[in-house]
C-alpha cells in the first residue's frame, strides 16, 4: 500500500495551498464535472439494498469520509500506477483536475488475483473519470500547477495547512464503470458496476472549507454522496441492485496537527445509507464517534463505530473495497 492514504490526500485538497509563481489571481475556468445533480439520486429501475445491522455498521466503520486519518490497509492494487501521471492545473486562486483513465487491464489483473476458486473474471472495459475544482480566497494554490498525483502523495498535509489557504471552496466528483463477464463453477454472468461519488454542496457544486491553527472545518452546506449500481444477468435473468450513501456535515472540524488524529474532531454527520438513517456525533479526534441509526420501520440502535483500515490507497481510486461494489474514492 502507498504510504499516504486517501484521507491524507483529501486533506491536501480541502485545506491547503502554498508556493507562488506568476500565475494570474483569476480562477481557472472550472469546466464541466463528470457528475450531474440527477446522478446523485436513486436510479430508476434499481432495487435498494437493505443491509442487516452488522453489515451497515461494518460499511460505515470502513467509510473513509467518516475519518480524518483512517488507518491504511496493507494492500496494493495493480491500478495504483494508472493514476500517477495525472496532472493538476493550478494558479494562485484555483486548481483543477479533469481526467479519464482506462483501467481495463489493471482491473483484470486485480480481479483475477483475488478471485475465489472456480471463479473467472474477464473484464471487457473499465473506466475511471475524475473531476476536482478548488478555489482559494486566502492563500495561494499555484504550487499545485503541473504536479502529478504521485508528486502530491509525498506532501505533508499538516505542514502545508499551517502555511496557506485558510479559505477555500472544493468539489470532487468521480464516475466509474466496469463491464465484465463472470464465470462461477461453470455458470456465466455479465456484470456491470457503475459508481458515482460527489463531495461538495447538495446542489452539485463546491462547498466552503476553512483552515486555521491546525484545524480544518467543513461548511454546513457540505455533503458526500456515493452511489453504486450493480447489474447482473445470468441465464437471461437480470437483477439490478443499488447502494446509496449520503452524509451531511454539521459543524465538523478536523485536527490536522497529527496523523494520530484518526476521527473528525468535533461535529455531527447526518447519515442515510440504503434503508438506514441517523447520525454520528464526534467529541474528540482520538475517540470513535457515537451513532444512533434506525432501519426503515425499525427501532434505533446506538453505539460507537469501530476503527477499520481503509481498503483504498491514495492512487488506487478504482479498488474494490467490497466484493459487490466498485468503490471509487479519489479526492483532490
């Protein structure tokens, strides 16, 4: 696994900016995101999954958006290097990444290497689309210009935060698909995974972030949405299922001074995950958040989340964190 996990890269894009050059102070044109607002709603024709309590809690405990510094898992992916050379365009006032990466070959390697006995994957196509746009009104983002994702993986989030960009807005979106043929014990199926993520405002645009004295704060307009649609056709019968996660931030602050600050420091996060709704409450970066969650039509359950290592590395943006979903989580 890469040394810096994906949470650290999120920190770099949500709370930083440094360096100076002759770039204009006018923001770069943002272009068009790979995700539309309509993409964030439940998909017509798909059946929402209804995970059991244990599965829902396991999923949330592994969700990197709920951490400040999530422990990394000791696993690498053949797709890590596919994203190394993606470059950032930046000037003093803004930074942009907009890329499409063909990951067909590396996903074939990954799925084949992790297949169970009697299971064969044949990937016909796999594509990852990334879009991120950040503006800075109190600092300088020009150091990001021309930097690759591999370059940025060596940066220290806390050192950079202390120096620059205390007021910013940020959006990061991904849209990813994988098409494959799957054979299990002689039975053939066609499989399509489609995953969409959005980190920004509920309306699809950017949301504000502030940083000062080693702390980084989310504006209350910030949300994270992740949708995974899976279509499987076997012997002429097609099933379409969906997982949909929405997190809404309220007063959430991170302590950026130490890598041991595992969780968000303060605040609450409203949670909707498939048939579960509720909230998480944070009291300290070293203490797991408490949850109160209820399934549709059921009684609320309470407790605390369990620290769970990330299944994703910094540049492994098309890793499968679960066998039934294509998770694509890459933040600028």
